[in-house]
C-alpha cells in the first residue's frame, strides 16, 4: 500500500500576495466603473429629449436647466440685433454639441427663476468649457449665490 504524503498549499508570500491583491483591486475598480457607466446611461435614457432653447439653457424633458459656468448671448430678450445673432449662433453650436454624444447632467439646485442649475457634460467633456473655447459664451460664476453683472453683448 502506497502512502501519499499530504501536499500542503503554501500561502502566498510578499510579492505574490501584493500581485494577487492588486489584481483583485483593479478588477473591482473596473467592475465598479462599468456599473456606474451603466447607471448613468440608464438615467440619461429615461430623462427624456434634450433641447437647447438658447446658448446656456436646455430642456430635459419638461425640466428647464440653466448650464452652470457660462453666460451666452440672449436670443429672445436680446438688447440689440448683434446680441440676437450671436445668441442664435450660440444656440446652434450648443445643439450640435448635445447631439454629438451622451449627455450627462450634474444638478446643483435651482436659481431664482426656478430653473435647475446643472453642470452639463457630453461624453465626459464640460459643455460650458467647450462653449467658451468656441467663443459662443463667457465664463460666469456666482460664488456664494452672488452673481456678477452679465456681459453687454451689444458693445
């Protein structure tokens, strides 16, 4: 009769343990990022159609959203014809941006007119920054809820 010697599995040591833990950590992070991406995609799909009404305001379904971080020329309450033309160009550019990829909103409360304030992203790119870089808007921030005067697009 042959006797087998028991084979013991030795626990991993130093570098082996580090590699194993790193692999689990990276795998977990990858899985979590897939879950987050899927959740954002589903949330976007259920929000409804997104329509640009002017250069810095959009409708998401029935919700009116003011984009944080920029000010664009007015189209409907323009002070002069030059501002109205700039406003139409800004609106057209915003529409093309929104149609170019997956839109994500990060809501930040409401303004005094009842509009939702939100950071808007297209495929992870900040829409306010893209509009400013294209020359269709200027930076506009309201620290502590106190907003500066808006730019005079007619001068």
